[in-house]
């Protein structure tokens, strides 16, 4: 009997094994079937007259390019656009159908259908678009100032309000400039390829009104390895220059080729293609009149201390195009009566406000020789002053980049001090709008971070304590005393970041790290590569950061060295003509649609 039971068990196991193999084979066979990609993607919203590259790809199967048939609203795609498609085979298992630089001429619903026959059987893919036309507005915006606090989730705003304005007996003593605006809404942040976005992907949604993928700017991702050949979508800088002859400007505390500014004016699948991004900034169709931030190294050849491999000096190219060039705050503040300005104030990203302006005496170990960098307020003031010279109005994007860059290493003070600097800059934009009521000011973030506000921390009791003892000093519920930040000179920044009671923050996602809840005198990475592991990225807590602090075990994969983005909805505030469009919930692509609606852009009526 026992032998019979064992035999039966073995038979069942063998059948299960064969069934599993069959399932694997079936899955592999299914994956081997050709798949069709249509770009733009399904449910895209497209401004009538907005230029884009149309592409259909047949992937994962042997196919002749002639077999791919594409129709738009039942009409052959080539006849619909009045252009011949370029048919290619990117590799032996793909076929592509591309028509570049096209547009839809009117508002309508579009259905795209792609068909290919494989072994006599038709494979069909269908997508639908909404093409919209801007409806005439009685009160149009002449200027748009889009202000992006990179990574500035709602909790970061709240923390900045506590630190800058104070709270007592449950009532805040004031509101941030961004909170004192006419309308408020919430914006989704996900991209087409992942629920959690990066800054290139999310900024591209604002700049084009189209979703894209992580690391992509102003393009849809295609099936080739070339980061510069992906299907393009006309961005906000190109659009306002082409249709309304407006002035444009990009201001950031990051490298000027970084994700957010680059997404406003360039096109690449690879956000790190900084050398190419500088080249695209020089294109007359997308060239911003004002460019200010860091990133000097991408404008200079290696022989002159830069990183350009092509040996070109692009600063000279900008000067030849009529730009005034400045390298520090002193030079910037002397500029007057100019129409084009290039300001590069650091080789890479600019230093944060805490190290650049707040810490006295200035810590040259952090700043190096770059001790005269302008504030975001100074850069924005000068940008507005220059762009205001254009009678047709202007589009200006202002980014507080290091809110994000300091959230990643979980450096609370540096990210909040940059948030306060950003809020003061918003005040400058609002002051301009008071004198120029045809100006729409928009304040938002591109994605969130996982910083949580857990209560307050008793720093006065922390002396001599370490490790788990520090955890006991976090006040919760009735023990969460009101923070005791003091701002004697009323500049919006506390005199001492480590007041007796300060905000106690946590992080929803993080690697292993040590935390003593006190300010780090200089920026320091929370992790280091594990020296015992050589064949892969594997990060452990940096023993030099808060060595006496409590050790916090990570909750994300070990190959992540810092805290990462979240897909929280982010707040948006707006004032001025069209601000009412920013009330309620909206997809991030709606921000573009709202801007072009406020400006009254009629792209379809412009000659192509």
C-alpha cells in the first residue's frame, strides 16, 4: 500500500512538473508574439496644431515593414497627414512606421488602428486621442510663471510653514506665499511606464501635455538605442515662441541641463545627455532667452575644465548668439537693458541656501571657490526684468531643485531652508503679477517624497544620549510640544535650526542609516557601499553620519543608496488669468493644457 501511495505521489509531482513546463512554454510563446506600440499612446490629449512625431512599432516578432497598415479615423495615415511614412526595421524582429513633424488640425476624437498579418492572422492595436482646441477666453494671460518645487510634497510645505512662520496653541502664525494664492488643486504624478516617476518624466508632462517614461524629456520612448531619435512632442518653450513670439526663460538651482529645465525646451530619451541638451538649447526654435543655474561644466571642453567631449566652447556660441554671460551674483546684479542672458554659477548643481547663505561664516569646505552664487530670488528677479522687455509676453519656469536633492539624503534642514527660499521667490513673482495682472503664476511640484511629520524632538535633552535613547526623545500626541524656533530678525529663517524643540521627521522609504535628529554641519551621504560586497551595489549606513544616532533599518532594496520618490498627488496653487483651471484634481498633463488655455494659444491656425 505504501509503495502504491508513493508511486501515485510521484506521478502527481511529474504531472505538475510537466504542467509547469507547459505553462512556461506557453508564456514564452505568448511573449514571442508580435506586439504593436502606437505613439502617442492611448488616451493622449493633444493640442490642435501642436507638432509631434507619429510612430507605430511592431516588436517581438519577425515581420516585413510593408505588412504594417495604419489608419487614422479610418483613413490611411499617410493620406491623413499628407506625408509619406518612413518604414524601417530597427532590428530583425521589428518594423516601424514613422511620420515626423505632424499635427492634428482641429478638435476631434481620433482613433488610430494598426494592423499586421502574421502567419495569415491579423494582429490589431487601437488607441484613441482627444484633440482639443483652446476656446477663446475673455481674459487671457500674457505671461506665465511656472514655479516648480522639485519633490515638494504637501508635508514638506507644512514643515516649511512651521519652521518659517511658527505655530502656537495650535494656530499657525502665518501662511507661506504659495498658500496665499487664489486657487488650489491636486496633481497626479505617474508616468506611462511606472507609477513612480522621476523629474524628467514628470516635468515633460508639464512641458508637453503628454506622458512619457522615466529619464525621457519631450519624447515618447521608441525601440532604438539612440536617445536622440525618439518621437518628439512640441514643448511649451517651442510652442509659445512659434505661435506667439513670446520670450522664454529657465531658472534653476540645479545644473541647467538637469531634468526639469531641460524638459521644458529639449528632446531626449536620456536625461543625462547633458552635452546634447546644451546643443539643443542653442536651437533657434527652442532657445530660451534666459538660462540661469549651475552646469558650467557642460558648456566647456575638457581642455578648459569642462566635460564636453566635442571640444566645443558653448559659452562662446551663446555670446555669438547675442547673450550676455555672467558667472556670479555680483555680475548678475549689474546686468541691465539686456534681452538675452546666460548665467552659470557653478560647475555642477548650485549649493543649497543653508550652506550658501545661512551658514556664517561661509563654509568654503562646502562652497569651494563659488562663494558669490546668487539666490533663487535674485535670479528670478533678473529673469523677469529681462523677459518683461518682450511686448508679446513671456513664459518663465523657476525651479527650486534642491528641495528634491536634499530630500534624497534625508537632510531635513537643507531641504526646508531651500523650500523657504523658494517661497520667498514665489513672493517676488506675485509682486510682479500685482503690477501686471495679466500674469498667471502657478506653483506646484513634479512628484513627492516620503517625509513624514511625526511630532517634535527634545533636543535640549539629547546631550550625552545615543542610540535607542534618542528615540525616546520624540514627542507624540500630548508630548509633541510646539516647536521653539526663534527668528529674531524676521527673515523667515530660524536663528538656530536645532531649537530646544524642533520638528521630528521620519521617512516612508529609506535605506539603512543613522539619525540623531540634529543638523549636520555639512551635507553627508546617509549610506556607503558595503566594502565586503564587490560584485553589486549594496548600501549600508554611513558610519560617519550621526555615529551616535539611532540605527534605522531600511525598507527599500539594498541597491538604493538614498530615500526615493513617491507617487503621492502633489498640491498646485495658482493666481491670475486662468488660475481657476487649477482647482480640483487633475492629471499632470492637464497643467500644460491649462497653461495653453490661459494663454489662448491657437496653434492650429499658425502656418506650418
